[in-house]
């Protein structure tokens, strides 16, 4: 903790430190580690919390008498939409309950926008000369690969603690009609842990955009995933946008992937009623209805919105100690060294570690060689290019806590070694 910053070490002391870290690294090699901090997945213990789903539903009808075994109800089961409308602070008629993946809903929206345009488009996006998206960085890798697959260009802006750099965003969108949208993970962002403030949300909702059909993809994947009792409430983007005269600008996404089962949860889309009709209109060409049995199973399992909140508190008990452990080891091993900064997220699934610029790839490579898998450097940036080679995403939820400790200890050695190598020009 009282360690000297690397930059203040004499040449001799730096050489000593480098030797020490090389020795520590050699020792790591002998441990035969096989650890993985790449997966932003729930642990088996978390999945066990929802095992009663496997014995549900007990009924074939919902409270409105709908037979969930049959076709129909493209917008999803009303009881479940009502429950999640309350949790996402929107009206039930603004919510669609779909399949198991919100990422698929995002992809479908982008396809529909490309092929058909939005409710407020002059033409399909695919007929524009160029389409660009604003991407706060670091961000979620799959958002970026999805845009890349569609040939949508990405323009980055920095992500701050209170959300994307809103001055940069407003300047970009004001004059450039090819900028058609932006990603935001508003609550406990992947990977920065940032929470979009009310003020930033209001400015994004109201900002003038050269594109008349500008869309905010408000991916609230971690809306309910609190790591402390101080639960952040996401800004109410639909109301803010509507009040600012841009009701069709935001499309919100969420899912129970990290609430119940990642492979068998329910995904949600929420937007203006016109946007909902637009989405369902296109969806209806390829589906007669979602898995309403799964919807009813979730309704029976939770009972009500408070049931979801209570369930998330049980997740918190399992994963908060893992995040605390990441912070403890990093603080003990790297505190005061001036070789890394990291966040202590209050929710979500990730810790964002920034190492000495130019060393992130080296740290990941060093860790891999001693059996610790880290997300490839650059993953949290469009085209996998971190211009500073500084960012590493840590995902501590899946391994047991002892493995988190061992992995973080190894990561700390790799961070110090890479920093010492760089400082010594080794
Ligand atoms: C920001 C973000 N959005 C979406 C997803 C995936 O959501 P789903 O499982 O609903 O497709 C993830 C998963 O890691 C995520 O981090």
C-alpha cells in the first residue's frame, strides 16, 4: 500500500523491482494455474437460485385466461410485461417481452432499420450513403461486432463516471446526418460500471440531431444488478425523450439473462408505442408469438416486481464478495505503484482495469502464459483497437472466490512486471 510509484524509483531500485517481478512470474509458472476471468457469466451458484423455474409453470393459463401453450401474443404475456414495466419504470404498453436474448432484439432492430427504416426515417438506413454510430468506450464488444457486421461505422467518445461524454456526443450528432444512433449501457455499464446521470440522460434525450431518425440504443442489461444496498435507479429515458419532443429516439433493452437463466431467460424491449408497433410489425413477419410458457414460468417464479428485487439481492450476496476480492488484491499489490487504476463498481458484472499505456496486450499475454485467461486487450473498443493499449476487462462473477483471489494475484504480478519492463526499457 505504501509502495513507491514506479516513476519515482531510481534506476537501481527499478532494476531490483524488475528482478523481483521476474522471479515472482517464474514462480507463477510453477503453480499450474488454470483460471479464467473472461466470462461475464453467472456462476452455477447464481443459476441455482432460479432452479424452481425448472418445475414451473404449474398452470397453462395466465391471469387473463390466455392459454400460453398456443400461438399468439406477439408482444409477450401481459403479466410479465406489467412486472418488468414496473422494474424498468415504463408503461406496460411500451414493453415487449420476447425470447431469451436482448442482443437478438438489438440485432433485429438494426436489421429493420437497415432494411425498412424507422418510424421517423426518410428512407431505410441501408439506402443512405453512410451510417455511423456513436460508441462510448470502453464498451460492450458485441455491440461493436454487431455494427461491424452491418458495415455501420463507429465513432468513439469517452465514457465517464456519469455516462458518455455528452459534449462530445452533442457536437458529433448536431451536424452529421450520417450519425444515426448511439449505444448506451446506462446502468453499471459494461465494462466501466458507469451510471448515466439524470442530467446526461436529459441532454441526450433533448440534443438536436442532424439525422431526423436518430436512435439511442439504451441497453439496460444491468438495470437491476446492484452490488451494494445503494441501488442506482436508471434515468427514465423514454419520458425524458418524449418530454423533449423526441419520443421515438430511445429503444430500451433488458433481459433476465443474469437474473434467472442466461440461456433460458426473457428479453425485453421498451419504447414509444409507435416504436413498439413498428418493431412488432416487422417481427410478426417471422413469428406468430414468443415462448409464453417461459413467460408464465417467470411470472409464477417471481410473483411480482418485488420478487425480482429480492431475487437480485440473493445474487448480490453471492457475487459482491468476488468484486471485493478483486479490489482487495489489486489494492494490496498495486496500490501506490502508479501502474494501474481500476473501478470499484456498485453494480454490473465487470471491473475495468487500466494499466500503464502500451502494456495491456503484454499483461494479457503474460497472464495467458501462466494459465490465467483474460479478455483480449482491445476487446472493449470498436475494431478491437484500444488506441492506448491500456484497458483490460475483468469478469469475476463466474469463478469461485478462491479462484478470483489466485487469478487477481497473478494479474497483479503481470501488471507490475509489464510496467517495470516498460519503465526499464527491457
Ligand atoms: C451490455 C450488455 N448487453 C447485452 C448483453 C447480452 O444480453 P442477452 O443475454 O439478453 O442477449 C450483455 C451480456 O454480457 C451485456 O453485457
